[in-house]
């Protein structure tokens, strides 16, 4: 084993994932199949750490493992560049829609918070939560 080859546990620790995650990525072909020692230990190159970190970061940003696989298997040709562009445009569109939905939801939460603060300020211990009243009222209207 050379210094540039690391066992699966070392890669997992340095990349901040579990050994099972590395095995799973290998099965999904996100990582190249690692050669094994005569004792059966997987040996990975040090570059695997950066690849695993990229995979995790892409997941955190909302990419599926299938999409990440597409990102990682490009060879750089024009067709692949067009495909990459289309994938990234679709992801940005999805992200913009999610941001809009989150902003809308935030406005609704801020409205509910203001209603609660107003009710508590006006009625103190006799306050009736306007959010619960609204939700209950809306629920009854839908049943009709």
C-alpha cells in the first residue's frame, strides 16, 4: 500500500461520511471500484476525498444522486456540455421556485406572528390564538 492509497475508513473519516456511504457510492458507480489488497481491504486514491465531498455538497444543494452521477461522468464534449447546461438550468429553475415558495410561506408566518402578538397585546390571558382560530375555521369550511 502506497502513501497515496487510503483504506475506506481513512477516506470516510477525512471526507466526513460513513464507510457505508462510501460503499453505497461505489455501488451507485459515483466512485470508481476500488482495488483490494490481498487481505480484502479497499484502497482508494486521496482524490476520492474531494470527489466524496463534492457529492455531499451537491446533495446538500438539492441534486439527486442520479443528477450527481451525470455531473461526474461528463467527458467535456459539446454534447455533454449542452446536457450539463440543461441540467443546471433545470436545477436553477427548481431552486428559484422553491425560493419563491419559501418567501411566500415566510410572509404567511410573519402575518401569523403579527396576529398572535396583536391578540396577546390586546387580550393578554384571555387571548384566543388567531392562527388556531383561522386554521380551525378553514378546516370547517373545507368539510362543507
